[in-house]
């Protein structure tokens, strides 16, 4: 009601109201037109750059980096089909921009498998806000070594190693990332960032993980319709938490499928905690304490197909090679996560392998004893897991409480019963009966799932398999992936998108 304070609306004649509305409408129209006119389109082409007939809102470039460097807030970079052999960095002040290929399968950013000091990255967004990358492929950007810098195809970074969130707004869809060598690190990667999403993405061939979201206590992240295969780890998330949802996705043919984790000291601050309403959301106690199983959980993995994570030919680095082999979902030292409505099949060690995680291990002075606490496993369908054998092999393996550190000691984990029951097909440890009684979610509290030394030996046996039975080789290039159906949607009219699509482009920011 600004401008009417102290006056009655009834005191203004209708004719004056209509005049005011007309003036306001005209002002909005002028502002909208000005905003559209101010939005610039940078076109990247490998063809001949035209010198005549180029609209005022359009410029042409022969490299993606030059086009990015020309942007201001709200601008678009459109990339025509071709193979581009460059690295691209997006840094302030080039924020709030769209980088979009016109064809997911033929706009290719190619690292050529080259290894150089410092490594190579495809598109790296450096401490920058609200950057969109869409409808293209990046491939074969290599690390300096198995563990060295570089090797990330699409990377949104809010401050690698800084210990705090340095940027917000990361969005990607219709992206393909793959590596056919041994030194690709991460495919699609967000770190020290909040408020972002990926949809319709693909990643394969990476020695760390296909996708990664980490170093965000309140990630506010959403992944939907991803296919992640042929990696050391499908999804990895170190010290991520708060609201983070991964759903309707496929994790297959990796060494391990989904692996959120507590981490020390990397990608701090720890822990990985999916509790919705933490009292201390910025730097929570690295071993949080829960009083009951009735926890509001906002980190959720649901409605995914997690199958055949049995691949020992994928490359691995010195971190992922230590991950126990063959689990559909692995939960090392995580808190308050919900695993629900997934189909989990044909994983050789376990459908879900969940355990407390002293890190670094073996324990030393700076070890944090991450527990396994407050997690919920409900309404999942299991089949043919644990076929490799072992004392803990099967649908669910849980271990915690052996080290006795911290307050919670791996308590308050619960298994769905009744309408939330899982569908089991193979043995579990604890047994299925124990899972649904002692550890059922109908209980206000649940104890440590302490299987003793034998359970620890089972974890170490699977780590040994990963370390000693691996034969790394380059993984195959993927087939063509589903392209963006309307690559010109929402783009201001320009020579390659002469008319705006009928459906406006939605700048949605999913939770």
C-alpha cells in the first residue's frame, strides 16, 4: 500500500485509478522492454563470423571463453555444434549467465586426454553466483595424476579447500560428462556451493565420482533424472547435508553406487548431516547426538535404480580405491539420511552397507569418530544383493558402536515396518528379524548395531578387494543422450534462435 498511507482508497475517483494503472502498466512495459533489450546473446561458432546484419543484442566469437568474458548479468552464451578444445573459466563479474549448447551431443568440449601440470578442467565456475550450464558434452579432461588437480568436466566451485560456502546458484541440465582414460576426476561437480540443481545429466569413466556435491552444510540441492555409470563411485558427497534430494536416477556399473560420507579433513566442515532443523546449521558438532528415531530428515535418496555396482575395471584414485567394494549404497559415518523407495539389486557386497567411520583410519590424534546415527531405511525393494559372499553380505549391513566415541555411538538408525516396510530377498546383518524389531522405526530409540570385530573384518575384506583385485582400464564412450527438446526456449531473439519458443524458459530453483 505504499503511496496510499493515511488515505482511503475509496477517496480516489475511479477515473484517477484507471489513469494510475495505465501509467504503471506503461512503466512496466518500458522496463520490461529495456531489460530485454539489455540482455545480450553471445554466439560461439566454428563457422565464418558474419560482419553484416548482426542485431544490436548479438555478438559472435570463435571461443567459448571469449564469449563468457563478454557477458554481463543476465546474458546468454549460445554454442553452435562443434568440437571445442579449450578450458573455460567463469569468474566474477560474469555472474547470472546462461551457457547453453544448441545440441547436447554435438556441442563437445574436448580435453583430448591431455595431461599437464595443474591438470585441465572443462568449464570451471569460480566463486560465482547463478551460473547455468546446459545441453552439451564435456569429455576427457584429465588430472595431473590420479590424485592431482584438474580432471573435472563441469565444476561449480565456491572455494575449493576454503572450509566455507563461497557462492550460490548452480544449475545444469542435459549435460554429458565422460572420460575414456584413467585420470578423469569428477564428471559433474559442485563444491562449497548452495542452492542448485541438476536434471537429465549423464556421467561415466571417472576415478573419483561421476557426480559430487560436497562441503555444504545446508546444500539446498536437487538431482533428478541422472544416469551415472562406470565410475569408481557413482555419487559422492563429503560433508554435505541439510536439504539434498537425489531421485529418479540410475546408478549402475560403478564400483560403488551412492556414497555420501563424513570426511576429515577434506571438504570441511564436517559432518555429513541430513537433519532438517539443526540448532547449529553452520558448524554442527562433527558427531551430532540424537535423542530418538523421530528425526526430520532432509537429505533423501529416493526412487532410484541402484544396480550392478560391481565394476573393478573402472579407474580409481587413492581415496576411492579404499572404499569397500560392491555396495549399491554405502553410508560411511553419516547422520540423519533417508533411503526410501529405491530399487536396489545385483550388488555383490551389499544393497546398503552402513558403518561408523573413524577418519583418518587407522585412528590417530586428529581422527574424528564419525558415527552412523539417525538414518532411516524404508520402502526399498532389494533383490540379489550380496552374491559375492562374506559374513555381512546381503541386503543391509549395519555396523556401529564398536569404537565407543562420542555421545550417540551409532544409535537411532531405523528400518521401516508396516506400510514403510522394505521388500527383502536376501540375508542381512543384523538379521531381517532384528532389523524390523530391535531397529524398527516404531521404536522411539534404537541401539548400536555392533557386530563386533567380525563386522569390521568384513568391511576391511571388501576394502582389500577394491585395492587388490582392480584392473583399471578406460571405460567406453556413451551413446548419444537425450537432448534438450527446445534449446531456444527463453532465449532472446537472435540469428540462431530467431523466434522465442512458445513455452517460456523456467528459471526454477529446486530444493
